[in-house]
């Protein structure tokens, strides 16, 4: 890289940082805290009956309990695409299957017990490679800013609490197979702990599995589901909505 190119790259990076500052992009924690404040405000809402039902739906016993909810440390969410999982071999590196969703799950706690969660997508820095990209990056502001994208997982959170996540823990989702794990990297490599039992894959809740062995075990099933999904897509006429495979029709972790 020439000195001229280096200077251009540095200038582009500077503009990228300045753009985020100018937009006032909030951090994921700030977004989660603001969303929590909004939940607390529901206790004085005029629509109490609806808000009471909402509080129970997302995992709290009452509006009054939801008003006491606090944020716990977030867990980054990764996903495993079926197309990659289907091709996994025992000698492959399981870490390469994980794709960052750029989403953080903030557990909501009552007396340090997990009740629900807030899902926040973090800000994505604009990819500015030259000054001409600046205007395009500015227009993409809404797509890349941190924002609250979901609330809930009331069944999953209490099970997750039992696993005692640490600062190095993260979440791994294989949504089409309805699998959710607590992940960690240890001396022996990537390990995944099943948050919920799954008899179909012979997985026991709170049991730790070697990621490479686990991915090898379910790769054949991932291949079947992926092929089924592709056939459905090929048969879908024109712009008609695609039918989702049976493994994706119901929420896998509510």
C-alpha cells in the first residue's frame, strides 16, 4: 500500500468515526436501559389490563414485578447457518461455523433471577473506503444504528440462569433445528451447553458438549432440512410467500 493509499484509508476511517459520532449512535447498553425504562413506565399506563397481560406474556408475574426488573450482563448471539453445518466434518474448526448476528441479549432479572430479556442490535460501523462512500453511508444510518429488536424468551431465561453464564459466555442458535446453546471457549476448545433438553438429538439440558463432535453428529440432519428448504423455495411460484420448513414454523425458544 502506498503512502497516498494509506492516507486515504486513514481519512476514510476518520470520517467513519465522525459519522457515528454525528449521528449520536447510542450504545447497546444505553438502548437496553432506555427500553427498560419504557417497560417500567407501563405500570402507570392507562391501558393497565393490556399491559398486565403483556408483562405476564414476557415472563413477569405482574406489572409491579416488571417495574422492579433490572438489566444483567448481555450475551452476544451467534447463529449457525444450515448450509455450513450440513458440510461440517469432524476435522473442521467449529468456530468457523459461528456467524455474529451483531445482537446482544440482556437478561431482565428480579432479585438476580432471570425472568425475561431485551434483544438489542449493536451499531455497525459504516464501510467507508473512500470519500464518495460517505454520502451512501450516511443514508444507511437507520440500518446500522443500535436499536431494540425484541423482548421476551420467558421460558428460555430461567433455564439459562441455571447455567450461570460468565463474562466469556455467549449464545449459539441453530434456529431451523430449534436448538439453543450457551457457548464458551475453553482450553479444550469450543464447548456448547444445551439450555433445553432435546430428545430428538439426544441432548440433555445443562450438559456440556464438544462443539466439533456435536456439529458432526447433527450435520446429516441439517443436510436433510436444508435440502427440504431448497425444494420448497424452488417450487414457490413467482413472488408468492415461501412456506417455511416444518422445523421453522414454531418458535424454538419462547
